[in-house]
């Protein structure tokens, strides 16, 4: 396992509770948290978006159906290099994006770790 992969796994594991919290709160509160969060946390969200797009997270048909309406935002977050772009993409869609996407992806994270 390369250093980069193990570093990503460690980042996801360290921020798993924060991601679970973000998936259970309302849209306005999630936007406040995202706008005030450090770049490392935004990097974790970007890593999850990349994992979904490159097929690292095994998605079934019903997962794909849920994520299909958010595909442009997931692509924008995965492609972004700075925290500002992640915040911008998330705020344009609204806070409900995190609730629907994270509730779909979070149960599948143990397969990554």
C-alpha cells in the first residue's frame, strides 16, 4: 500500500464522526459547518467524491440512482484543488446535498478502510 493511499484512509478514519454528524443535520447548519471547516476536512470530502467517481466505492444500482441527481456537484468537488472551490460547489447546490450524498456513501466507507 502506498503512502498516499494510507494517508487518505487515515484522513477518512479520523473524520468519520464529523462526516456522520454532517449527514444528520439540516441543510443550513451543514452549510455553516462547511463554510467554517478547515481545509483538511474539505480534502476528506473531496477524497470521498473522487472515490465514488473512480469506482473505489462499490456502488449498487440503487446507490447510483440516488447519486445521479448530484453528479455535477460530485464531479465539481472531486475536480477542485482548493477548499474555496469545494465550498462554492456545495453552497450553490445547498446543504441538502451533503445529507443525501453522505447517507448513501457513509455505509460503504468501511469497504475503503
